[in-house]
């Protein structure tokens, strides 16, 4: 029995054991059971994912054989291994957090049922990622979708029948204040089913031509698939999986579902299940049926850019912390899809190295997003539990009351804002650099699309910085703008451990990106048939293979700059990211995030000691009260709010938001003076306005047309029968 088989069996046994323990033990112990058992299963899954990435022979097993369908296959190749590893990391952090977060549900909801859903979802995700045939893949996808619906609807659909006393502080949280709302769960389920149906049709369309449901069989016949079938398979699977990934225009379910989901589940929803949609897009369109023309890549580029822009615009102007992060997930899914689209275009243009770089960048950003978005949603849950609110307008000053939470949350905001030295900076920098390589394409149309999408990504990056400056500044800095924020206390140790673990990963992936590139290179080599690591990380370390093959003048110049620093203590080819060109342009782009953090630390130390030295040379510092302009104390009402901070963005992009503003005024003295003004602003999401509303109106018109036919007259119904019979005869005559 192989190591992968042993790990998979242990994982399943742990999940089943967790379900049994949840029902055997007292309900008060359910949070600890979920945390300990699920955390252990997550560690095993991280191990299995790492083994699958580095193993030269993928794990393969036949689960059982169904005569009318064929064998149910399991296979863990490097692509599956990466997603298994990320799923394990997310579930590990979420499980540790659940030990604290699930306490707020004990006594009000049946936490044992939550544990069943939690472990079942974990198993279904793993099954989906290692499924190697269409039948088992679709079954696992359906189970995952149903369990996501049950978990999102959990706070409103499964009340505990046994009344137990609940901590009064926990009742302040939004989960206990809001009225039951099943709409987000139903919307998630309905849109997910539509996406699953489209995906099933696309995969079955491919399977019919192959005469097999096995992924290997589908891949074998890919070169002989006609162009029209390729387009149908691409569109059906891209938008079908795009529902789960949150891509425009099928992402209208995502903000409401993320906001309504229980606090312990949201990190899993954002960090693990969203990845499944992107996994499906990668699996079908980069592995099973690679693009042979630039068209699918162009579609992915445009949809990804629109998703990124729409997501970050709504995130910047929203003040509910969970909803804001949900819109940000749409933005990041768009950025990942853009890199995937670039890889498809490069692959179709027969530029395998550029395709490998683009695929690697997409997976790098997917990895980063899984980590820092899980961190931020855990932080949002901690803030909501401590203050009882998610509104940024009511927060402020939390850094003084929750310093450890603030430090971890700051790491997440710097990561998602793509600022060094954290991981988001590296992947977004590489994304933009990859876009510039579109200059090597021969198609003018493709170059124009790359240029426009690149401009959209640049705007997205700028708005992301604005958005998360608002999040941290309005949430943690300044004065407290409500009693809830004034009374906030630091979170429990389990939540801090989970956030600290994820914050450390954000820093490591940002400081040592060359090691992440080497790991991801093993994932994309089978997809692109080229090495991105060889193209991005030159062997500047003297002990690295291939070091002697570098041109001596080229290597000497970079050694003079310190490119070999660290070779005596660190393994690998080097710490510099550099893409080489030709003789006329030997360096296309280069960066060294590892050395950047050293330089930043040195600059801070030099500045600190220079200021201390300047103040120590006999200079006296006189302290006097600042002029306060007659204001004895700065009241919360006088400070900048999150609404005010984001208002310039709201005004600039008014054409996109198009709000409906209702104003109610009260006037006096012959209607010359207003005594009260009350404005209500209602925004209809752009996707709902341009996609859902037209479909809704069309469906209503069709329904009214059909309704007019029901007159209750026997003569009219007889006429309908005759017309239908005549149409059938004409069709039979001509067909």
C-alpha cells in the first residue's frame, strides 16, 4: 500500500471518527472535537498534497466498477496535489478558529449537525479534487454544492430544540441579531445547480466524442476534437465552474452568501470552496482540452478583468466587513482568471515558456489568495464576536484593545493590497510583468486586448490599496466610533494562533518567492510542457545545478550586486526572480523580494538610530500642548468614517453604481427652511441590472403571453391542438 493510499484512508477515518465523536460526547465539547479532529485531518491532507506534488508517479486507485458506467477512478496528480495542500491549510486554520467561534453557536443551534456538515464537506472536496472520471467528479461536485448550501443556511435553518443559557455578549453578534434569511442559501444552491448542469453538459459533450468517462480518455482524444465542440465545452465549463469561482456575470450569489454564512464556515467558503471553481477551469481548459486558438484565452482575459474591476469597486464602497471581503474575493478570482487566460493565449501562440509563467502566476496568486483571505475572514469573525458589529463606520481604535488581532489583520491587508514584503506583492507584480510579454505575440488584436486588460488590472490594483487602507484605518486606527468598539476585548488564543499561522505564511511566501516558484513549477510542467522556474529563477548560487552555464559576464554583474548572497546557508538556485531576454535585452524583468526585506529593515534601523543620534547631541525637546482650535475633545462624530473615505470612489464611478436616492424633507416657515433631511441610497448591483433584470423581464413577458392563451374556451383549446398537429406534420414532411 502506497503512502498516498495510507494518508487518504487515515483522512477518511478521522472525518468519520469526528462525526461519531460529535454525537457521543457532550454538545459543549463539539467545538473542541471539530477543532482537534478536523485539524489533524487537515495536517494529513497537507501531507498528501505535498506528496502528490513532488511524487514522480501520481497516486491512482479504482474505487469500484459500475457495469453501466465504468470504473470510478481516483487520481492525485500535481495539480490535484496543490489544491489538496491549500484545502488542508485552509481547513487547519479554520478548524483552530472553530474551537473559539463555534462556542457562540452552542445552546442556540445544533452544533453536532454542523460538525456532520463540516466533515462531510471536507470529504466531498477531497473526493472532487482526486476524482479522475466524469461521473465521480459530478457526484462529488453535487455533494459539495449541497453541503455548502446547508452550511450557509445553518444559522437560520437548524435551531437547537433544547434551550440552554447563552452568553449575553455572544448575543450581540450579527448571527444572533439578524432575522432568519434563507434567500442567500437558496440563491447559492440555485445558481450552483445551473452551473453544475452547464458543467455536466460540457463534460458529457467531451465524453461522447471520447467514448469514455475517464479523464485520461478525454485527454487522449483532445487533439481530434473539432473547433465548434471545443468552443461549446469551453463556454459551458468556463461559466459553469465560474459560478463557484465568482466570475462575472454569474457571481450575484456570492456577496449575500458570504455575508449570511456562519462565522466558522466563512473562511472555508472563501479559502477552499471558491478554489474549486478555478480548479475546474484549470482542469478542463488547461489539462483535458487545451486551447488551440486564442479565442478562449481572450474570453478568460475579458471576463477576469471585468470580475476584478467590478469586485474591487463594490468592495471599496461597501462598509460591511464580510460583504467587503466577499466582493474582494470576486476581484481576486478575476485576477487569477486573467493570468489563466494569458496562459491560454500564449499556449495557443506556441509560446510554452510564457504559457508556463502565466499558469504559474495564476496558481501563485490563487495560493496567496487562499491564505490571506482565510486570515481576513477569521479576523472579521473575531472583530464581529468582540464588538457585535461588522460595520466599519461603527469601529475604530481597535488596535489599542485588540493589538494581536490588529497585527495579524495588518499582515492580511498588506498582503491583499499587494504591498511588500508580503505574498500578494510578488504574485501581482508577476501578473503585470507577464502581461507585458504580450509584446511577443504576432496578433494585433490580442495585443490590444492585453493592453486594455492590463490597464484594467492596474486600476484594480490601485483601488485595492484604497480599499484596504480604508479597512485597516477605519477599523483599527483613530478613535472608537461606537460603544461596541469601545468595549472590545482581545480574542481567545485559538483564533490568534490561526491568524498568526496564516500571517506567517503570507510573510514567508512574500520573502522567499523563489521556493514557491520551484514548488509550483512541478504543478504546471505537465500542463505547459515547459519549466517556468528555469525561466524565472537563474542559478546564481554557486552550488546550484546550471550555475556554470550562465554567461560569465552576465553572472558577474549580478554577483557584484549581491545575487549570490545567502548561498552558504540556503538551498536552491537563488533568491532573485529574473526573466532573461536576448542579447539586445538580456534582462526582461527582475526583482529580489528577499533582499528587499533586508534593505527595508536596514533603512528603518538607520533612520531610527539617526534620529536617536540627532536628538542625543545636546538638543532639548520641549513639549507643549497642541493648539486644539477650541475643541476640548475630538468626538467620534467629528472623525472620518468609512463612508466618507470611500465617497470619492463612489462619486467617480457613479455611472456604474447608478444609485436610487430617495429624499424626505420637512420644511417650515412657508417652506423656506428645512428642519430635517433624510436620504436613503439604494444601489442595484451592476450584474443584477444588466443580466438578471433583463432575463426576469423577459420571463415575465413570456409568462403573460402564455397566460393570455388560457381563456377557458373549448374552441380556443381545439384550435391550439390543430395548430400543433399542423406544425408536427410540416416538420415531418420537411425533415
